[in-house]
């Protein structure tokens, strides 16, 4: 059975993270985010037309081959069940989610709309490899709720409780990020930045927002509860956003970071204590929710999804509390993952597999490129393609990293979700603190934002301490502390609180990526490299070879480029412009 899952729509400029996925017989065959194709970060209000076309074309399918289409949001006009009945293509919503040429087809597949939080739950439980689990979904908001607790057993996921938008942890957290001038919910990486900022701050003030796991009750700060009580109209997410903004202004640094940024007076240091307080509260409340869902299900495993589950520090906090034996977070916990989740939800309902599907080793569900395709692109850029053996490639990259060069690494399929896990990454030597600044400069990131390590799995406990949960660290979704004896050796990945956000790399699963880090380890004694996503300021992670070549050609400090088995390296003193000139002259001379 073939199901095409979609998220994203074109009628609302605030709807973000459009994506499409193809599920065949309950297996994820392909998935990609709209932003990677449209080259517009977060694909605000774009829907997912390019992602849908890629799903079909890159897997050799026509829409007529597809049995069902699913969409990861259940509009209010549909039924109240978690998956709607078949909806006619003439439904007014259809043209908002399908590209015009598909909408105009005479007999497109039946469409089902799937409740948003249920898509998050399905994406994380059905990919967890568990045969039962407690499920916690926490995001900005679904159709009406902002937090949902489920009990998953076998092929069934049943809702136990949900909490309304009034208590949205996504709004609570993102409003603080916006307050700090980092950008808010949807279309911003503000919440991720606020998480990185929090360890710089002190918990000077407890936010009086709490959750009682025994009663299943939230308590809002008194001033917000008063504003809620006095409101004459039904509260929308924007109202809660405003209430939290006011609260932060009254209780923390009183000036708004967004307006501060317009003046020279802006300084992120003013917001570090706000970040610390908000992060602390998110962790406390999510631990309360974890205790609640544990109590209601009795399960030993916890799976999470929704945008808040991208908060690595919170995930690690839950892991440290040991309420559950194992924790797993679906790596595309943002709304892009709803493409997969909605399709899996329907597929498991209509034709469930006999046994749980294995957990994917990485969310590498997108496009890859053949040597022939890459050779043509390299030729178009004036390069004479030189393909290396994998052994030679690994050796050269390890040598370059040891020589403190920055490597652009492009191999394999696009990864779904915000983390780069060794397929489209910048790599660097963690032994030099300067590399934090070099990479942040290339990527246009704030200089205080940390870098993550990709670490050989078998050496993780030598370098790190704290939670070693593979369901988090395989996907760069937790944090661990760098052991004191290692901090001086890998300063580029040590954050202000001595933590890092590791990515565990396994020999059996990660092939040449593991071998390259291992070759670097043999040269330096350091079993990890800096790994950050392969994109520059304002751009999504690269998708095509041309996009990484453009970065290589314009960024002086990126000295080495790997595209599959092809290797390019700039002469030591060459700027990108000099290199570009010399390569064109070389290729012209040899033609
Ligand atoms: Fe969501």
C-alpha cells in the first residue's frame, strides 16, 4: 500500500516546515522538506508542492500509483476522529495542499486528514522499534491542543489526555526567544538559540508556571491567569503569546530584544537569565508530564515528538531523571515529521505490519546523487572530476581535518529534520577553539552558539558523561557533559556549562563517516570531529551538489569539499576567488 503524506499549506504565511513523504507497506521510502527544494528557509506559507513532486519523481511514481494521500492536520470542518473519512478532491482545502497539476487530476487518490498531534505520535512511536510505549507530544499547538499524552501498544496509539493551547509550552518558550530578539515560533530558529543561550544565565527567578503530575493540572502565573479570566473572547495562540511577552517584560529585563536589536544598545547578555529561567521551567514541566504519562500507562519506554522535543537539554533532563528505561525522539520532531506521521498513521490503521518496524539509523530519506550526475555538475563548474577510492578519500579528509582545514562533506541522502547527521555537514578539528568562531562566521551564526561533535560510539563514554541514551544521541537530540580531562583537548565543542550535543556515530550504520572519524582519531588521538549543518546564513541545508559547490567557491575558509567519492581541496593560501580562477584556467588549459 502506497501512502503519500503531506504537511504545509499555501493559504497561511505562518504555516512552516512543509514536507512530503512516501510510505510503502509501512516503510519510509522517501521524505523531504519543501525548504530544501525551494531554498527558502522553513518554507513559510509555501505548502509542499516541490516536495510532493520529488517524492513521486525520485521514486519513479505517478500520482495514479498512490493508494492514499494523507495530510497532517485535521481541519475543523472534518470529523472529530483522529483520521478523517475519505475527503473528496473537490473539497476546498485540497487545492491548498496539492500542486495545481495534481489537484486538476480527474481521479486523484482519496485524501485523509489526520489529527496533528496524532501524526507526531505516529511518527515517533512507529519508528521507535518499541512494541509499547508512553507517548508525549509537545509543540506550539495542534488543532486545539498543545500537549497530548498517548498510550501506544502494538499497532494502536490511544489518546489519554490532552491540554489546551492555554498551556502551550511551545508558545511559552518561543515567546521568550522572541523577547530576547532571537526570533519566535515558526520560521525562526529562535527556540534553538534560546536553548544554547540558557547555560550562560543564572536561575535568579522561578517562573510561577507549574504542572501537577498527580492531578494533571497546570497553574499559570497569577498575572496571566488574571488576563485569561478577564478576556471576553476565546483565547487564541496570539493572545497567549502577548501575555507571556508582558510577563517576561514585567519580571525580567524590561526591554524587548526585537526593538533593542534596532539600536546599538542590544546585547544578548541582557537575556541570559530569562533564557535560564525559561529552560529550567520547560524541563520541570516536561518532567511532570513524563511522570504523568508514566503513571497513566505504566510503560517503561517514553517516546516524544512535537517541536519542543527538539530541545536537547530538556530531553537530556528527562533521561537523567530515570523515570523511564529508554527514551526515543523522532529526529524530525518538528512539523516536517507530520508528513511521515500522517502517512504511517493511515498505513498502520489499514494494513498494520505483523511486527514493529526497526528504528531507522538516521532520517536519511531524501535524494542522493550518482557519480555520473556529480561528474557533470563538477564539469559545469570547470573542475576536472577526480574520483578517489573510499580509502584514499577517508585518508585525505582525516589529514585535512588534522591540519585544521574545514571540510564541506556531502554524501548520501538528504536528512529530514533540523539536525545534520553526517550527510550534509561542515566538519572541523575540535582541538582548536578558534574553529567555533570559524564555523559560526561561515554560517552567519551568533558567536556564542555551540558546535556539536560527531563522536565514535565506542568512545563516547571515554569523552562524555551523563545520559548515554542512544534514542537521543544517535540523532543529536540530547546533551552530555564533556569529562574534565577532555575539555582542553576538544575545546571547540565544549559549551559554557561543559556540555555538548553529541551525535553518536556507529561503525555498522555510518560507514565511511565512521571510518573517516576513526582515521582522524588514529592521527590525533581524538575520537570526534565538529559537525554542523551544511548551510550558510539564511539558507536551508544544501540539497544539490551545485549548492555545496557554491559554498565552496565563495567561502575562503572552506578548504576541502567532498561530494560522494569526489574530492576538491584549495591550495593552502588560496582564497575562494583565487581558487576559482586557477581551477577555471586549469580546466580550460586541459580541454
Ligand atoms: Fe506540531
